[in-house]
């Protein structure tokens, strides 16, 4: 049980530090806050991983076997979740970059930062102690929690969003346990592609 307490504490410390940096950045450069939180999350997670052991122990292995299944699963699951969502929105939109920077953020930086923290550090740490399903579900729960907090919506809508994030996180966690960080990153990125696709289609059709 102590491993889960340590994993949660590491996750919380990095999340608080990243959020603090993002808040300070937002005071001067609002649209850069998203970059600030993800970059801080990424580099702090990598630093802790380096201190605690080799990157290979935390899933940084060149395993490409699950890349295609990861893309299909991430895109398909996210597509269904977003189509079922009644009032789609962008989390913390005022802090998000625009244009090509938003694509870089959502398709590369956010998956890198969040998967390095939730999967590589948290889940990888727990997997190294022999936990499997509990490691996958625990990291997915921590992944879903900020999604609950990031959206400004009614409680029922936030619950739906967090549940969707938990499903995506569990799927990424399972693939991480099988093939490391690469398929987890691909799944996360493809899930964001599906979200953007649905959002753009609904914007063009005047969805309310």
C-alpha cells in the first residue's frame, strides 16, 4: 500500500508545481499557460524518473508493436465519447494557445507531459513493484481528476467528461503496461485528434 501513497505524493507535488508555474505564466502571457503546465510537468517527471532509476524501468523503451492498435483504440474510443457528450467544450480555453500552436499543444505536448507523469512515473513506479491492474486503474483515476477540475460545466457533464478521461487513461495504461510510453502517447494523441475533429464538425454545423 505504501507504493500507492508514494506514487500519489509524487503525482500531487508535480501537479501542484506545474499548476503554480502555469498560474504565474498566465499573469503575463495567458495563452502560454497551457505550455507552461505541460512543460513543467514533463521535465519534473523526467527528473524524478532519472533520480529513481533508469528510464527503461519507467517504460521508456522503443516498442512499436502496439502503435497501430493504440491509434485506432484512442481515436475510436474518444470519437464515441465525444459524440455522446451533450455540450462539447475545450478545457480552460482562455489558457490555450491558438492556431498551429494549439495543434502542437494538444497532439504532442499535452500527451507527452500527461503520459510521462501519469503513465511513466506513476504507473511505471507501481508496475515495478508487481502491481498490474491496480497500477493501471490508479494512474487512470489520477489522470481523470484534473479533467473534472478543468472543465467549467454542470456536475453531471463534468462527471461524464471525467469518466471519458478515465476510460482513455485506462486504455493508455493497459497499453503502457504492455509496450511502454510510445503506445500510450499515440493513444492519447489520437484521442485528442478525435476530440478536435468532433469539435470542429460541430462548430461548422452550428451545434449548440
